[in-house]
C-alpha cells in the first residue's frame, strides 16, 4: 500500500515533501525533486532539511515547519503557513510553498492523532504543466484534437502557431475554438485559457508526457 501511495503522489504535478517530527525530509515526490533541482539557487536540502537560500525568508520557513510539527490540536485542517518567492532579476519565476501538519489518517468523528510531522507543498510557476488528456477529455467531453488545441493554448501559442503544429488551416483552429467555447461555457479565448489552467486536469501528468523537458510535466 505504501508503494501504491508513493506512486500516486509521484503522479501529481505539485511538489510534495514529507518531514518527520524532527523536521527531517523523509520522503520527496518526483515533482518536488525536479523543482528543487531546477531552483537549486533558491532552495534545497541541507543535512536532509529543506532550507531557503534567503536567510530572512528561511527563518519564516523554519518557523512554519516548527508550527506544523506542533500544531494547535483544537484546529482541524490547520495550515501552519505559506511563503511566496517572488520572481527574481535572473528570470527565476514565482514560487509558492504551503506548510501543513501531517497528522496521519483519522475520521471526522474521531479526535486528531498526534502529529507525525509536516507536509510542504511546492508550486513553481515557471514549470509548465502538461495537461492530462484523459482527464480533460472526460471533464468536458473533448476530442483528442480539442485536447491538443487546449494544450497549445496553455503554452501561449497563437492561432497560426497552433495551425502549423497541427498541419491545418487557421480557419480549422478557429472552428475548434468555437467548439471549445461552447463546451467550456465561455465567450473569450482568455477565459478559456484561465479555465484550462485551473482545471484538475493539470493536477496529474499523463504518463510519458514532458519526458524531453522534465520541467514541463512535474
């Protein structure tokens, strides 16, 4: 079961680190490992602890981790804290960290168990997530071609670029736009892109996608 759980976590596009009650990293998802590698100038593991290179912000992170390991037992769904790393001068993108207690599994009616550690979630806005074609298709009843158009739009490709990629005319691409507007219930292309980006189809990555450029599917 542990192996299956790890496989499920590794399929997520969100980076996840599990810390024990000492603040040591005991498990790291594939996405988190890639995020740390790509952003090694801003954060990383030192003596098996997650640290930020900015000392002031790192103090905030360590305080949040300590709070997560020893949370308020009276508060359910407690979030210890969140941190934003703003885009830097050397083109490093925005990044967000969410720190939360890890209390194991318990039912709504049962009291919380003793904390087992903390969870740190990493979101790197510089990594373009490849949509799960299967999930996107099931959510909005899309054809494989419509899914391809959605992915291209999420990559900020214009109509001509999408047409060239798919070896079709721009009129054909606009035809797909109209069908997508109807299925998504929107009227403008920007609204469609926003809805696609927020879709749960981006939570998991399709097997085999983004292999040439790992940062595209983390």
